[in-house]
C-alpha cells in the first residue's frame, strides 16, 4: 500500500516542489555518497562522465566501492558534459556528469549550455563546499546554482541528506520529460560524509505540482490543422530536432508518406526522415538547399513539427514564408509564436500529435487536389535540377565535400557522425545523407567548438559496436584535443576526420563575403603536427594531401576497427559553404556556389 | 501596454532570482516586483508589473510558466482586478504648508506616521495613478524622500489564483 512517508510517516521536501511516495518501510542506511550511487543505479544509469576534486571526494569514494555505475574519467570537465551529451543524443537516455565545485562546475558550464540550447536530457552532479561554508568565499566555492541558472532547465541545491533522494528523483524526471534539458544538482560536501547516514528507499514516482509537461495535443487544434493541411496547394513539412528528441521518427515518416508532401529538415532534425527518400528536399536555412529554401518562400501551408524557427532557419523574419498559413506542433508552449506568429499552434508531444493527425487524415475523405500537389512537385523538381550542392573537383587539392561523400560511401551511410562547429559541420550536414535519427550529433544551438571529440567518446561508449566518426576542423579539434588521452584509456576507436584548411573556415568565409577579405585572426598559425600529436597519445595518425588518396586512406583507417585514427585531410583553403543566406536576407536570396556553373 | 502578472511559485531559496534572471536574460521590462509567502507557507506570491507589446507579454507569461518552480500564473490585466501599492513619503512641512499637507493627506486618505517641526512621513495606499497624483500635488520641491512597495493585485469576483 502506498503512503506518504519519509522521516516518520510524512515528509515534505525542504525545497517543497513535490510530495514523494514510498511503498515500504525504510531499509538500508546509506551515506550521501552511497545514496547517490544507489539512486543512479535506480535510474538505470550505466555511465557517469566526470572528474574528481575536493568537494566530491566522498562521492568518488562511494563510486570506488560499487560496480553498477561505470565512471569515465575525462581530461577536462567541459568534455564530461559533451561526452554525456553525445551519449544522450545517441541513446535518448539522460547523460550523467559528475564534477567538483568551483572550477569543476564552471568548466562544465559550456557543455551544460550546449545541452540546454539543443534540449538534451542531462543530469549534472556538482560538488559544493560544506553547507556551513557556503557564501564565505571558501576554497573552490562558486555559486553553481546561480551560474548555471540561465542555461539549465532547472537546478537544485541539495538542502539536506534527508531530501537528497527526492531531489535526485525530481532532477531525472525534469531532465527527461517534456522538452528535455540539463538539470544540475549541487551537493554540499558535508551531505556526503561517510558514516553519516539516512534510511534509504528510492522514490518510485514523483509528483511536482509546479511541473506538468503537456502530452496530447488539443483535439480542436488538431482538427483545424488537418483541415488546413488537406486543403494545401503548395505545402511544405518542416521538421526539427523535436522529432528526434521525441522519438517520433516513425510517426513523421508515416505522416509524410501518407500526405506525399515535400519535407525539409533542420540541422537538428536530420535523419528523422531519411535523406535518401524522394520526398526529402534537404536541409533548410542559412546553408540549406536551394529547393528547400525556395519551397519555404513559395509555400502556402507550412507544417512545422518539433522545430523552433531559429534565426539560422528563418533568415530575415520579415520575408519568412510570406504566403503561408503555419501549423506548429511543439511540446514547449513558449516556442509557439516566439519568433514567427503561427496560425494553428498545437502544444503536445510530437509523436502523439502526429499519430492523432494521421488517424484523422486516414479517416477523412478530403484530400489536397492531386493536380495542385503534382504541379507543386514539378516546380520543386525544377529547383532541384539546379543541383545547388554540386561543387568542382580538383586534381591537386582535396575538396572537403568530397571527403564527406567518400566517408558516406566508406561507412555505407550508417555511421554515428559527431561534428564540431564551422564549415566542416555544414559540409557534414549537407553531404552525409542521414537515413536514421540519433546518428547526427552536433552542437546546433550554441555552436560549441570542441564538442565533436568528447561527444564521439560518449557515442562510442554507448554504442560499442557502431562506427563512430568525428568530422572536425583543425581549429575546433584543438579545443578539446586532450581527450585523445581519454580515448586511449577507454579504447574508443573514434575515426577523426579533420578537414584541415589552415583557417577557421567559417570565420574566414564571412570575412571574405562581408569584410572585404580582411582575414582578421582567422588564420590558424603554428599548427601542431597532428600525426605526431596523435601518436604521442598512443593512436594512429594519417596525413592525406592528394585527392586520389582519400578513398584508400578512409578504407585503411576504418579497417582498423579497434584503433582511434586521426585523419588529417589537407583541403582546399578557398572552399566556401554554399548555398548561403547572408545575414538580413530571406530564403529567396541565396548565394550559390559560383563553381557550380562551371561544373 | 502595462500588465500586472501574478504568480504562485514554490517558496524556495533562489526562486526570486529565477524570475528576475529570466527578465534580464530575455530583455523584458520590470516596472515593479513584489513577493511574499501566502497563507500556504510553501508558496510565494509574486506580482510583476511589466510593459510590452502583446507579443512580448505573451512570451513573458509563457516563459514564466515554463519555470519549473512556477505553479500558477495569471495576467490580472485580462480581468477586472484590484491593484494596490503602499508608499511612504517624507514631505517638507513648514509654516502654512503643514496644514495644507495635512488636508491633502485627508483627501488622499493617507496617514501621517511621523512628525517633526519641518516634515511629515505620510503613508498612502492606492494604485500607481493615485500615488503619483499625490506626489504631483505635493510638488517636487516638497518631497524629501519616497519609498514605494511596488504593486500587488488580486482579481475581483470569484476568480482566484490557487494551486
């Protein structure tokens, strides 16, 4: 029988967010450190990415004395968060991080913000100085709850050993439900002291009166949306990362195929709908395809699914989809009409809403006029015939796009691909056609250089049998290069595809277009010898300078299944990412690859 | 347009900073903000007076609702409501002015809380218009110091903000 229970018969969390229910009488007595380990086990946590320090010594001691949770020691706390993030994106399960107070917590902030911007479920446990020292500028003290507050979904300062289990339960609940996101639990050291114990039983359920994420969409809104969708003449489906996060790829595929409408996906949504399918018209936005962006500009009904109208997607808002009625499905009410006012908002879980819509569509006799849809497709096919992603190969210089295409062939399009941020990220998104969700792992919202390698570690540990490649550049990779050491320790055979153009390529590209080629500090001077560096860390390095060597080198590298291989591709320095919508321009004002016409 | 938004949130440490941080991070205006526990000690009631277009205010209410600690929210400006604020004002009171200030206090239904040979401290309750009207009437030269609480509010009739 369930009853309200904690110390005595009734307990309310001292951060009184909710009441927790326990099934049985108390059992074991645990210290805070032991309690945390048991709680992680209860949450099904397999891996914790972390770095020890003074405030978490008790926790690390408890960690040492158990076997259910495996700890991955990174070389910098930023990498712990990125690795947990990569793990979460590949599996859909929350990534878990353990860091110490002060610099441990501040180093983690970049990774927390990265996860926050892309709505990644993550629980970050940070040590804090002893509760009696809080506010005294103690050694390694920072206001972790204050510093992380703007970049977390929620955070907690544990207020007592007695409330710790409730707090952990709530943290996992908040991180993984609704629109997911990172949650920080800050634990003062004295609550983890060995020998100071509380009776422990992990709460089975959690109820928070101030937190109830939506699930089903409003039936009236769904009816309205279906009606609008079935009366479209020039429809476009625009799907985003919410479909991947909501595990709704199957529903999206069924919905899109039933309608026969064109679909464009955001950077975060790639793979939810197969890139190789004929209804896919490519990524949209700043570096989206010509056909996707023009179709957005010309469409009369836009169906936005789990996407948030980010400025990199919309271009200039004033000229965004000027003729369209917009349906927007999102689990976060605050995403609705934030940047673009929509006509039919539906707040709910994308999978549930798509299922409900598909049922109604199948039951309805109404259909869009096939002649309208056929003529819309013939216009789209004409834009597609422009072949906006074509580029010119060179005899002497390696084209970065060609490396990504060769990687796709080598991995049969089925690898987990992480990336850093910049030109290589866009080329990866454009030229590696993702046919499945959770395969494309990149920092879309925050745009965090340094993300790729640690994220790949998280993926490789989560999917030990999968092929994992990190597409990066010589600038990004140096931001977390120390993780090559972690890769050796845990034998993560990541293949690093470094598109080395000796520039911060995207910065250089903007400087070329908007600053009259004044390449201010975008040149990567004094680069290390990446081969020697990789070898120093105990891995294999390869240098590839000739276009004819690309295929062979990739085959050779991927044949080394249990080794990390750093492939340094010396690429054409002048290559730019096209198409491009420059700042302040609309979808119909793309800059196309000048080399394309010569091809 | 001016909006008066009331929220019920978990009475926990850092709750106020979550709201204040949201307003500064997203560039929303706060005209005033008041907060105190309710009859239920686990809940705080916060009243925020803000300015913005309908679109901005809609975002403000959505973003506030999204905070995990916020249990309930209402935009009082959308219903008939009562708004009150308390003001303590120290005014110059000398010679014939002493009698005039006393009369103004009666007209505005204020109370004189402290008296010296040169000044009064006046307590006044009302909405923003009334408080400003009093200050205008007394005249800037006679106002020595002003302490205002910020507005709080409640809906008229049966509508109530409860968890």
